[in-house]
């Protein structure tokens, strides 16, 4: 089990470069199954989840090769084998191969992804959309199957602007007979990036980034080259870490348009933020001011930065109210933050953070990717040694987090340790 050991507090200082967006790379890798030909995908981040998605699409017939900071994907025929359960359970985004499989082969069958630490994560909106497009959908033996000789266009209204459902239905629609209209569609930048990729394959997609996406099916799609957009969540994580440690950091390879909600909140908290063409520079001259926060679908404040934000607010000069409107169980990091001395009260989807004047280091456990990021941010702010255990969660979404933080002056190291608690108990026992 790996853990990240941080000796804080340290004001972060310097330059850091954000990688390609995980949540754009994953649907785009799935979408490569739609094209007969070769796609050169650049700025694909080196992350666990990307490696998992590569395994899934290879199992379905894609041939992959590495290239300079990217992946070359060649697809001729696609098979409709069921992706292995352990891969789907490991990464829920595997569900995104359903749309391409249904469009290319007329059959998509995957193990039900099940829930995860942050919520039940149902896929009912995905399945309802496939059904509207003419697929027969059935659930049996822990698997979900959708079948259709050929999908037809449909008018689909999403009960919730689900990112994954919007992506899956876009991918199903590009080879369907006729026009599909997706209303109340998700508007995230990653949706727009997927649409840009689909258009480069020869698809007919309009309206991505707005609540109404129109797709007219075409006969076949060809290969193309694409550069994945920068990761706004990774960039936001570093900006929040700089804010929480009263640092001075520039984050490069950023699309400022994608960071508006985060930059607005940082400024509310007292940070001085300059926005450049492709970078954001943050200086935090003093103690964080408290603020109230509600997470929302884009362009609202992203739920994926709620945990790092909560970490920063634990040292604010007053109380803050954080409301998580997207997922039903995304406060797992709060109880771990309290082990560091944070004062947090929770009631359902609302957490009240009473700012304190310092945190102290302790051993904490990451329950999921972004909770782990929040705990790392808190460790950078805490006095003494903080160990963030189960650091493998972080590998899913952050490329070399410890290394990038060290370059910003943090005293942080990643330790691969088979039996963390035995080693720690031994040391405590000997004290
Ligand atoms: C994507 O997940 C992201 N993952 C998540 O990032 C992100 O937190 C989320 O969007 C919200 O922005 C990827 O893009 C790979 P949703 P997704 O469908 O598509 C409910 C990270 O840390 N819902 O927009 O699963 C659902 O339960 C990850 O990088 C249904 O009820 O999110 C949730 O409450 C975590 N039925 C809400 O919608 C459905 O059929 C938002 O889910 C689908 C979703």
C-alpha cells in the first residue's frame, strides 16, 4: 500500500504544468472505437484510469501504441466481448464504451459498474437514452446489455445534466439513423472536447457546451488526430494548495475560461489571481477568508474540487458552509480532516467548516481520488508529519503529484510500503 508523507507547513512557490484532462481523455479513448482507422491522441495524461481505459478498449479490438506524450489508437473491427468485471469495477468510466459498442456492433454488454465511495452512481440516464434510440436494454447476472440492429435518432431529455450519460449518448448517436437531440445535456469542457474529437472523425455534432446537442448520424467514421484539453481539476488542485499554504504559484497549460468559478472563489477567499493566456498565477498574502460554496454542474463550482476546497477552508478566519449538490456521499474526507484538527459539522449534503488557527499532522486515509487530494492539501497546511494512506487512489487522477509538489517546495515523498500500520506501530511501540 502506498502512502504520501508530508512534512508541513510549507508555502508553495514556483511553476507547475497541468497535464491533459483525465475526464476528456477517457471518453475520447472510448470514442476511438467508433472510427475505422488510426487516431493520434496527444496530451493524454499518464494516469491509472487512462491505463485502465486502454486495457478495456484493447480487449474490444483497438490496437494501441505509445507516442510522444500520447497514444496511437488503431481500430478496424470491434468485437462485442464483455469487458472484464475487475476493470469495470476499478473504473466506472468503462461504462463509456457502451455507446461506441452499440453504435459499431449493435450490442453492448458490460458488468454493472456498481457504486463507489462517493455515491450510488446509477446509469439509468444512459440506459433510458439508449432505449429511446431503439435499443433493447436488459439487466441480468450483474451485467447490463443493450442491443439494437441499428440505432435511430431520438429526442432525449436528461432528467439531470449527467456528464457520462451525455457522452455515452453522443457516441451512440453519431452512427444512428437520423437526428438525435439531447436536451438538458451536460455543458462541461470535456463534453466540448469529445464533440471536437467526434467532428474530426467525420461526425455531425452541434451544440456541445450548450444544454441542447444535435447529432445527425453518418455512415462511417475515420481516424483523426486530437490534442486533449488541459485538466482544469488538476490545475485547480494546485491553485487551492497554493492558496491554503499562503504560497505564490503559477499553473501553466490552463484554459482560463474553464477555471472561472474556481478563480472567482479563490478571489473571494482573499487570493490575488492573475489570469494569463494559458496560465493562472496565484499569490495568497495572508489568512484565507471564509466563504460559502455550492457545487454545481459546469459552469458552477466543480464537485471534483470540493474536497481540496474544504481542506483550505479549515484554516479560514471564520465559518464556511459547503453544499455538495452533485453526489450524495462526497464528504468522506471531512472525518479524516478532523483527525488533523479541522472543525467540521455535517448534515447530509451540507458541511459547516469552522476555521481554526492551525492543523497538526496525523495519519489519514484517502477513500477516493479527490478526497485524497483534499487530504494532501491539508497535509501541506498542517504542522508536522501527515501520512495520506491508500495513495493509489491519487494515481487515478494525478500524474506524479508528490514530484510536482516537491518542485513547488513541499517536503513530500511517496512511500511504497506493504504494511504501513505495522511499520508505524513498531515505531510508536518503540517510543
Ligand atoms: C463525471 O462522472 C466525472 N468522471 C466525475 O469525475 C465528475 O465528478 C462528474 O462527472 C460530475 O462532474 C468522468 O468524467 C470520468 P454524472 P459521471 O453522470 O459522468 C447522477 C473524478 O474524480 N446520475 O454527471 O459519473 C449521479 O448519481 C470523477 O474525476 C444519475 O442519477 O457524473 C450523480 O449524482 C469523480 N443517473 C450525478 O448524476 C445517471 O444515469 C452526476 O453524475 C447518471 C448520473
